[in-house]
C-alpha cells in the first residue's frame, strides 16, 4: 500500500474513518510505503509509533507533529524499516520505489525500470541535501 502526500492529507489527519481504514489495511498488507507527508497520515494512525521514518523536509514540523512517538530521521532520502518504508519528497519517493523494487524483484529490474523511465536514481538512502536546506541538520 502506497500512501501519497500533498496538502489534501491535512484534513485527513483527524478523520477517524480514514485513520481506521489505514490501520485495517496495514494489518492486511505485507508492505506499507509513504511518499512525502503521507508519513504524517501513517503517524496519525499510530502505524509509525516506535519506528524510524522520514518525511518531506520542507514541511517537517507539520508532517512530524502527528507522530510524537515516531523515531523521525531528519537526514534520509528514504527509510526502509522492513514492512514500512517512508520517503521524503516526491523525487525521493521515486528513489524509494526503485530501492523497494530492487529488494523485492532484484536490482536488475530496478535498474531496467530507471532506464526505461529515463530516471537517474539516487541509490543511497542517506543522500539528503534537503535536510540541510531545510535547516534540520548542518
């Protein structure tokens, strides 16, 4: 299950029907992923409690406030915690997706997808200049 972000998620952070749906889906899926501030929705549902995760650096406070029990990682393009994988911004979501595809189907498949989509991926999850640009780390 991939949970996308964007400004449309803000009212959903307190929508119990949405949060309950996410909780139910998380119990049925072997892999839960988020892009951008989609991690805020996962956090609001309690699905990231006690786990490392990341989110969009330019909206860090707004995105992390719903998850005081999350081990937020300020400098990471994506965080792979096994069954849950979170990414920072939209392009980081592409890098995260290719990393997950590589894990599930082999690096050759991920490289082929990057090539046919004409995308130059960042393969290191710790590569994150936006954490510095957002003033989260030095």
